[in-house]
C-alpha cells in the first residue's frame, strides 16, 4: 500500500483543526501549512500529531500546491480544516489504496448549512478531486476556486467528504464577500470584460439550474438560502469586476 500524506492549509482554524487531524489517523503523515494563525491553531495541530510549517499566504491554489510539495510521500489527500472524511470514505480510501487503479481520485463532498446536510442543488454531490499522486497532478495557480489539474483518468470514490462549511450566516457572508472580491480580481487579471447581461442573467440561470433542475428545493429553507446566497455571489463578482475596471480606466487616464 503506497504511503499517503494528508495536507491541510490553515489560518485561525482552532475550532476545526483537531477534529480534522483526528479524522485522518490512517495517514502516514499529516502536514499543516499555516499562514499566520493567532488563535492557537498551530499548537493544537502539533498536539494532535501534525507537522506544522509556517508559510505566508500565496493564494488558495499556490498555498495548496506548496503544501503538496512539502509532503514526504507522493500520494496526497488534500483537506481544508473544516473538512473530514466520513467513516465510509475512510474505509474506501484504505481499500482503494491497497491497489490504486488510478493516479487521482475525486469524491462527493457533502456541505452542512444552517444545521442541515445539503443533498441537492449546488450543495451535493459537489465532486472534488482531493486524493492524487503528485507526480501526475497538481493544484492550479488560481487565487480562489482552485482545482487539481491532471491529464490522467480520474477515479471516483462513492463515499462522502464532510464539509462543515458554515459557522452562521454572518461568518458565511463574510467569507463569500472575500471570495467574490478575489474572483473579480482574478477575472480582471485574465482580461475578462464586464457584461451587464452576465451580471443580470448569471444569477437567474444559476437559480434555475440548482434550485429547479437539481432539485435544491428538497433541502428546505437551508437549501433555498444557500442557493440565493450563491446567486447573490454571481451578481456581486460582476459588480465588483465593473468597479475594478472603472478604477483601472481612471488610473490609465491619470497616467496618460
């Protein structure tokens, strides 16, 4: 069985980090990359048996790739601090790693929101590629909504990665506000142009896709709120892109 390293990036994750580390006791190594926590995350992680490396924040994709590069083993299982493999996923990983048929594996991720595990809409199955041989895959350089890039075929595990993604509406909205700002900056850097039609219709079609077609209505009020916040995020990223383009154009006029 190939040895496997678990990598976790952290910033002030004292609430989650111990449970996350304890949930991957099957790993040969647990590596935490911390970008400046001040809430005891580092000491908790070390006490739980993880190796901690302090590294200034590089953006989500680059930070996760840095973590992968520090691992002792080629096989890595990449987690956020608020994620934990279900017991079923743990068993499936151990069984799969006895003789892996693929160099990379994705798995369904189940998100909790307002006290409910979302099973429909955009909350599930939320397939995420998280376990791979680093010789055949790597994290993208995206500052937000990063993904694992690979040219090989990807296996799919059936069991859930549990994502404790929300600590109350206020904290969730604060996180989403940060993400949409990063998205807008990334779009500007890639030369994408603001579009009124996209700002208007992107939230609308997102609602149709996830609430109607993918039956998000079956997740009750938590599912409705989750999807409406997602629609708001679609609007906000384009509004922020517009703001950035206005500022950029004014700066160019001043410099001419």
